[in-house]
């Protein structure tokens, strides 16, 4: 490992450590994108040893993390907005019912 790649790895680890505990106001989509992007940059940089690999890894990891995080948002919160602008409740038996907008 060269000094240059070691410095890049140390910087990436320091950045990753800062994203492990996102603020409570952030949703899982943002947290997933940050963690996925950082992890992707680490893997891309380690695999290729170039800035292009870091950039490609960050884009791919960030996108994947955001997709996974958005799915966690929907499953965790039983209330969600439908495409028609109405609020719905996902019940434990799998049924979906319309509820008051104040719940969303």
C-alpha cells in the first residue's frame, strides 16, 4: 500500500465513522445513501487504486444504499402516503386502509 492510498483510506474511514450515527431527523434513505456511498468509495478505491474507482464506487454504493434505506422507511412506518396524495395504514395482517392525513 502506498502512502497516497493509505492517506485516502484513512480519510475515507474517518468520513465513514462520521456517518454511522445520522441525526434523528434524517430518514433511512439519507443514512443509507451516506453509508453506502462511503462504503462504495472505499471498495472502489481499494479495488482499482484510482480516483475513477472511488467515484464509481461512491455513486453505485450511494444509489444502492438509498434504495435499501427507502424500503426500510416504508416498512418501519406503518403510515405512508399513497400516489393519490392520501394517507394509508399498513396493518399487521397485510391489509391497507385509508386513514386521516394527520397520521402521516
